[in-house]
């Protein structure tokens, strides 16, 4: 039960784009122990609209200047929901100002930046969490606990496929200014996080990564379809397929020596889909995963512990993306 007497963690939203408006601000509103305090946008009107629409609580909630937003002594934390290439500078500025950071995935566009962010937050004594919301899908969580407890026997293999069909290459992810990867940054990093979450505890680190990346449709600098083959210390394996060229049912499969789990259309924003294991249908409650991740971050700040995915784990994910597509 949330304790109503504790002041909520006051969070500033950095950027007013799609995920900030559609998922993150509503999640902050629903989350126990958190409140939207202020907003940063390149455009003053957009910052004001966003602050009003999502009921930001600060008496002065709208900013276009990061340093001015961070100078607010009543602000506790920032949620960085800007384009990938902007995360590092914004995170380090927030840490240097003594604010906790919850950062969208991928946390950076280079492994070196990811390490600088992690070091800046550790140095400043602030919490750094990376927003892999799929860890808060109730069904995924149930079966991660089951996998860690050995319900599938020895884990041998995972397969994850998440794709979408984009109409053109106008998105910033297709270009190098503030993007580094396309499908891999949009969804592949989530696939990698799922595989690492399920397999690392019993299979050890990823020891080998073999990528196959195509850029044939738009002929730009970034990945369109990407296939990653992974091997773990234990000898277990995994495959990831991401693409921006076709729509398909999203799919995750977990195989162990004594059982398996198949996830149909569970990957995505809504905490829904269907899961069948070797024991039959796995029923779970459909719940907003973004609310779960915000509640975990706020609790981590209050309790002085790392959030579910800390900076080191986010940085390892970025290093693997970098290894896949240098
Ligand atoms: N966990 C998830 O489920 C999920 C889903 C989607 C995205 N994400 C992550 O969230 C972040 C934002 O993604 P999004 O899909 O919301 O993107 P988006 O709609 O394009 O929003 C990005 C925002 O960043 C700000 N920005 C500042 N400089 C920019 C520039 N040069 N180019 C583009 N945007 C710039 C803009 O806000 P202002 O105009 O207000 O400054 C823009 O609205 C990314 O890191 C992405 O990987 C996570």
C-alpha cells in the first residue's frame, strides 16, 4: 500500500514527444509516489501545453532552458524522453545538479557516453534508472521469476522478434544527428534487455554476438532489418530479429531443458497479449507497464537503492548495440 503521507518524487519531463505524452506523463500521473513537476521543450508553447495537459504541479512548470529547469530546488528527478543522442548531455547535467535520472532507452548512442552517464550519477550520489518498461509487463515478470527459479529447467535458447513498417525515413532514428540505430534503438534494445533479464542469472554474460544488418530499402546509414545471434557463458544461445520494413506479430520464445514459454503480442506498450507455456495458458493481469517502471524508480529514489535496470546494465546494452553495428 502506498504511504499517502510521503511527499511524491517530483519529476521533470525532458522533451514532449510521442512516448512522453502518450505513455510516460500518464504513467507518472497514475504512479504511487511520483508527480509530474515541470517540463522541458525546445518550444515554449509546447512546454506550456504539455505542462497544462498533464497537470504539472510546479507553480512555474514550463522551461526551454535545461539549466534553468535543473536550478529549481524543489525538483527531485528528471525523466529523459528526448531523442537518443541528447540523453547523455542531459543526464550528466542533471546529475551534476544533484537530480536523480530516469532515462529512456537506449540510454546513449555510444558506450563511452553510457559509461560517462553512469559515472556522473554514481559520483553525484543520484540514482540512475533506464526505462525498459517491458520488465513491468505482468506476464513477462511472472515468467522471468519462474525461469530464474528453474521452472523451464536449464535455459537453452531464446528468440525475440519485434518489427514495424515505417512509411519513410523521415524519423530522426534514420539519421546520425541525434540517432545511431533505427530498429535496434526503437525496439531491438528492448529485445536485448528481455534476453539479458531472463538468461543472465543462470547463463552468465553474453560472450559472442554475430550480427547481420541490412540497409537495402532506404539505403541510409542505419539498420533497417537486424538479426543478432548471441551466445552466453553457459553455452546457451539467443536470436533477435528487428526491422522497420514489415509489420508482423511480435513474438518471444523461451526454451529450457524441461519446458518452454511462448509470448504472442506481449511486446509493446500495453501490457497485454497471450502467453502459453508447456503447462498451458499462463493467465496474467493486463497492467500498464510504464506505471510499474515509474513506481519502481520513485521507490528506488526514496529507498536509496538502484532502480530495476541501473546505469551499468543500460550501458552494457548500449555496448552490445555498438558491437552489433559499429
Ligand atoms: N520505452 C518505450 O516504450 C519507448 C517508446 C518510444 C520511444 N522511447 C524512447 O523515448 C525517446 C523519445 O522517443 P519518441 O518516440 O517519443 O520520439 P519523438 O516523438 O520524436 O520525441 C523526441 C523529442 O525529443 C525532443 N528533441 C529535441 N531535439 C530533437 C531533435 N533534434 N530531433 C528530434 N527530437 C528532438 C523533442 O521534444 P521537444 O520538441 O519538446 O524539444 C521531440 O519531441 C527515445 O529515446 C526513444 O528510444 C521509448
